[in-house]
C-alpha cells in the first residue's frame, strides 16, 4: 500500500469538527513508533503533507505517519499553546493522554483514533500498554 493510499484512509476518520478551518493540536505515530506533535487549521491537509514528506523534518524520514490524537480549539493561539504543553510531556505522559482521551470529536473537541482492533498503536508498538494500565 502506498503512502497516498494510507493517507486517503484518514479522510474517513475525521469528523466534521476537525475539517478545514478548525484549529487543532494533533499527535501522529510515526512508522518507527515515535510520536510527533503539531498544530494546524486543516488537519486532513496537514496529515497528507506529512505523509508526502512535506510536513516537517522530523516526520519526513519516519513515514508513513498515522493520526492517533487531536484536540480542537477556537483559536490558533490556544492550539499553539497546547502543542507547546504536549511537546514538553514525556513519552509516557503522551501515551497516557492518547489512551485516556474518551472523545469522539463531535461534541467534546477531542479525537482519539485507535487502530482496527481498538488499540492505540503508540503504546502497543513500544510494548508499553501493560505498564501504563
């Protein structure tokens, strides 16, 4: 499966509250299992950019990336502030944030995207799921 096909699948996962024009902070799981945090006002486009190698230096060599978490905000300043807060977190704290977010994206402004089996891959891939329960 190509990077483009993998990116196309993400479109079906984004609720209306996370589409173009909505400021949000997001976490990606990279192909090497690492986590990347950023902010955007067009999540779908930004995810496509990351997977095309144009999203950022860090993710460029760690493709494909997969969206695992996002928070919606009213302003870009709020989204940027939350990005800064998340970037200061330890990996363990980021995984806890992903695992314990109960959002569905529409009403509460939090979007958590498990894999097909319902697991958050950032914790599973690193073998940390059991230790974090």
